[in-house]
C-alpha cells in the first residue's frame, strides 16, 4: 500500500497515542506523539473532545531537561531531551477529536 502524499512535515498518519491501545476511551484531553522525520524529533499534540473548550496548555520543568505538558492542569506528556530547545506552549498542537456515539 502506498502511503498518502505528505502535505506538511508532520506525519499525522503515524501519530502515536500516549495511552495504551487497550485503554478504554475516556473523556478529556490526551497526549499524542507526531513523528517528524525531517526535523529529527517528534512533536506533541493534545487531543480534546469535539465541542469542548480547547484545554489550557502549560509546561512545567520537572528537572534539568525533563518537562511535563499539562492540559487544564493534568499531565498528558513528559518530554525528556538530552539537548536542544526547551519546549514551549506554542510547540504543542491542539487537535479536536470527533466524538460519535
């Protein structure tokens, strides 16, 4: 199967949830990794439910180069880098999840 053409440097079709595959769907924000082979590092997306207010994103330094991404005060990702730019709120992509019953 041929992969779809890339419209941007983000490979959305390769996004990985930070939740285990066996986890039940739970309402609320969740983190996801978006691979970016061009840049050589991954990006963080925060997925929130359709119709909900986009979550307030904050980033808290845990220690040294380890940071936690929080959505409405709840940790959704931990970033640990040996070097490079410190993550900031504008680096996090917000994605609205379509919810169908």
